[in-house]
C-alpha cells in the first residue's frame, strides 16, 4: 500500500491494519506524545498518542531519516539479544 492510499484510510482502519499486518519496532517520546514506530510491508508508520491518555491521536507514514534515526538511538542490540 502506498502513502497516498494509506492516508485516505480512517484512523480506525489504519489502526486495524497495523494490528493485523504491522510489526512494532520502537517507541520514542516527542514533547507530550509517545510515538510508536511500526513496519508495514516495508514502510515506516508512526502512531501518535498523548502521554496520559489512552487514545491514538493520529497515524502517519514517515520516511524522514532524522526521525528514523531518533528511534535508533534507543535500540540496544546487545541488550535485546542478551549478548
């Protein structure tokens, strides 16, 4: 699915698609939001929710290298693989 088609989906449809086909990768904090990164068939998708609230505010494609790199800073391969 391309970005244009994905963007036309409703928030609930995007959420359901990520639950069914997405692979969770990482989480970061940006100001008052928790942002969860998913892989969806080779595309990066961010899920934004306000800290302290149990609801998703928006879901969007991201292909910005700086944004993706902000997640990499939080990944510790050795710890995750118990090396």
